[in-house]
C-alpha cells in the first residue's frame, strides 16, 4: 500500500470528492462525507464503496445538476428561472397541454404588473417542453435510478403491454420501492420501451435490458406483477417462469385488477341476455333525442 499521492487527485475515481488533508499530509479528506481517511489507496477505494459515501455523493450530484441551471446569474435571474421551472413542472404534474403556457404567461404578466419576476418571464410551449424533458425529467429520472442502484434498495416492477396509435408495441414499467430519504413507500413511473416482439423472451429481455442499461442490479428486483395473459404467467414459457429461473426468490403476483375484471366478465355471462339488452335499449332510447329526455324529466 502506498501513501497519499497528488496524482490520485487526477484519477477519475477520486477527483470529484478527494483532496489532501490540511491537518496531516499523509491523510486524505473526503469532501462529500467531510471526514479524514488514512492515505492508503486501498482504504480510499473501500471508502468509495461504503453506503454512507454513496448516499452523500448522490445528494451532492443532484444539487450540482440543479445548481448548474442557476450558476453565473444574479439573484433576480435565478428567481425568474425558478418561476419558469415551477410553471413547467405544474404543467407536467397536472397533465396540462404545453400550449397552455402561451396563454398563461401573458395572463400572469397582466395580473402582476408590479412584479419584476412576472414581467421577465420568457416561457412558452417550446421552452416549457425543453425544461420538462431535458432538465426536470432527467434530474428526477437520475434521482430514481440512483435510489434503485443503492445497495439494499429492493423494489418491485409492474409491467403492462400497450399499442399506440402508430401501431408500435410498447412496454410500460412502474416501480414500487421504499424511499429511505422520505421514509415511505413510493410508486413511480420507471420506463416506456418499444418492443418488436411479444413473446415471453422478448418481454423478459426488454425488462432485463431496461434495468441493466441503468446499471441497476437485477438482484435488487424482488417482486413482479402483470396481467394474466399466458405469455406473462404461464407455467413454462412465460415472463414469470424466466424471472424465476434468473431470480429464484422473486415473488410474482398476478394483477388483482385484471383478475377482478375477468371474474366480473365471467359473472355477467351467467345473467340472461335480455337484462343487458334492456339496459342498452334504455340508454339508446334517450341518448339521441332531446325531446325524450325532456319528457323523462317531466315524468320524474
């Protein structure tokens, strides 16, 4: 083992968090954990792999990405940028059209003529789209990926297939995990991936590559749920079967909503057909005639 050397400060593994200790030249100092380490390279590498260092480094990285947006700006410019980020986030959170921003910002300027922040807003649909997709979206996705990569963070995935209007097959993933920072269980959107095939191997490979492309350990996946299609839950050639081969201890659960729907559909088949016909005919009788609805209101 060699003692602390200045060349280590240029090493990509150390340069973002390491510096020489000011108290003792033979010691190193971790800037994210704010602690001193004996200046041996093996000890530095061990410290880099500790949970404490990884959590602290993750927090610093997130703050750095956000601060990049505000660097080299006056306090007033930062306030304007913050307002634009909040407005853009509001659109995404409430599932509003980005086109709405072309109307909203002029209204804000008219309502608050004495506000310098409102008057300096330069935000329309194109900029709002870029802020959500290129800034806020990437920051939140990176935060989620870092949480799932943390050792000891176990999670479950829910998968469902869909076909969009362009007839492209896609797989949507939702992740459920325990957030150690906020001390609660979270359910969040994880990924939407296009898939060329719909066999069990195709879907399994899409799931696996989605995790590995983010450097998330497959071993952290402890639960999986999907609809009750045979390609998903079959005994032999299915996503459930392939997952159990890869992860023997994984818990695979059929979606309760799909099972309730199937049970209700089967129950309805027992009812006489004329019951359904009666309900349909009542709706059709009133839906296309305003005079019939008026007479019905008078009758009531």
